[in-house]
């Protein structure tokens, strides 16, 4: 895994198995439930309101 960071969106990104994921989305995918990488209806949202957070306890799936 390789950690990247999008300064303009304040989102951490991770390169995993040849694809770039939003780190919070990947954290949820690996620790809780499998979700499609490019789903437009399922977003990784944060109870802590910190887009860079990767704690799976703070992440839930919802719509924007």
C-alpha cells in the first residue's frame, strides 16, 4: 500500500492492489463490509466529520 494525499480535498488516498482508493473507503472495505470502489450511490461518511480519518469505527456508508 502507498499513501497519497489530496491537499485540495483534504482526503487521504491509498494505492492498493494497483488501484487508488479514498483511504476511508478502503478502511471500511477491508475492516467492515466489501463495497464497490467506484460506487456513485455509496459514500464513506464520517461520524467525526474529518475526511482524512481512516478509523473504521468512525466510518459508515450513506448517500451525500
